[in-house]
């Protein structure tokens, strides 16, 4: 009789976990927002590096401004979400920790490469790290589009290692569309 209770308890816990995974979250907003910001950032860098005398390239010292704008928009949305939600979903925690880890790792690698004159590896590492983050989060929350997008991002990261930095930036903008914007739109339409 005791074994039946244990089996039933395990089944109840498994069902609760499956239901918790289905709770809608606002991750799509951040995927789309940061996908647009990063796409814009890398595309502007591509234009500046490919066409050094262009009007757009005269602003290349100011492209970084998109990051504080993204941070402010993310903060506003986070406050809005916190006011509406009574508890953080499983997926929210996955996205929070995985993308925070991605950002910390990327900043560390960027600074190390900058100080050691290895600028040609920063963009491929960005693509691979973003692809890895999207792949892992997609796998955990069961988003097939994210899994495929993550694999594409990692493959492009490897492919662009031998390209010049301007072309790396062009491919990075494509990775941002594939790995962030497309899965974000899919999640938004699925109400995930």
C-alpha cells in the first residue's frame, strides 16, 4: 500500500512540473527587444567597417548607446511584469540566469580580447555563446524553434572565424535575427 502512495506522489510532482513549464512568461519580449538591439548594433558596425567614409560610420563611437536604451526598456518591462506576476515561472528563472550568464561571459571575453589584441575572435564567440544560450534554454523549456536557432547560431559562430571583422558583424546581425527575434516572435504567437 505504501508503494502506491509513493508512486502517486511522484506522478503528482511530475504533473506539477509539467504544468509549471506551461505557465506563460514574458521571455519573448526580451528576445525580440535584445534581438532588435543587437541586430542594429552589429549591422551598424558592419556598415561602418565596410564603408568607412559613409555618413553612418561617423557615428560609430556612439553605437554603444543602444545597450543602455535596451537596459532601460528591459527594466521598465521587468517592473511591469513584477507588478502583474505573483511568482516567477520556471521558464522566467531559466531565461534570467542563462542570459545573465551569457552577458557576463561575453563581457569578460570581450574585455580579455580587447586587452590582448584579439578582436577578430570576439564576434564569432558572441555568435557561438548566443547560440549556445538559446539552444540550452530552448531545450529546457521545450522550444524546438529555439533549439534549431541555437544550433544555427553556434554553426555560424564557427563558420565566421576566418572572415574579416566587418563580415563577422554582418553574420552576427543575422544570428541575432535567427536566434532571438524569430524564436521571440514564435513564443509571442504561441503565448509562451
